């Protein structure tokens, strides 16, 4: 679907069902957590949801579109047409890899941030694995250096 009113340019894939064990599979496939949704009515059962937003949703929609029926393909087309990638997604995979290599080489977070024109928080998130989770990371050891995982 197209994104919510707060982020109309970021498409969403959401899978909902009342069976947690069945929802665990899309959670694993999408690499996302299964969220519990409390029923709004006491007679309803608890449901579970797996949700993918933004660029990740666009990549999945592109892969899944040929497997869907015409109605669902139309929904995917509308969602893809609404996609407006945020220019604040600051780093590409290549730049993120280079930034991680700089950090591994002993560069400070501040100097890496200045080199790539991003905030120190962007580099902290990268180093801690909050962003670009698909890239291999090094972890900080007590001495302040890095060590392979």
C-alpha cells in the first residue's frame, strides 16, 4: 500500500493474521519482528502483523509483483508510483562500507562523518549496526579498537 499520511512517499507491506505460528514465517522471510495487535472488540481474536516500510518494501514489492494477481499488482503499482526516496538516506552501500573501513582503520566518528558529509549520529548508527544491517560489522573491544565478529 502507499504510505500513511505522515509518510505518503514510503510504501508499506503489511501482513496480518490471527495465527502467530503462521506469521513467524513472513517475519523470517522479511527479516522483521511479528507484532501483536490487541483486538478493539472483546469478541475478536488477537491478530499479528509483520510490516516492511520504505525502500525495503519497494524491493520486496518489485520481487513479489509477478507472483500476484491483477488486483494486488495494481496496488503494488500505486504504491511504487508513490515512492519518494528520502534524500536524507545519506549513505549508499558503498559509502557505508567505506565509512566502516575508515572506522576500522582507526578514524574517529567525527572525521568519518565530516568526510561523508553526514552527522556523527549517522556514523554512530552505522557502527552500532542500527543502519545498513546487511553489511558485515566489526565490534568495539574494551581497548577502543575493533575486532572482527
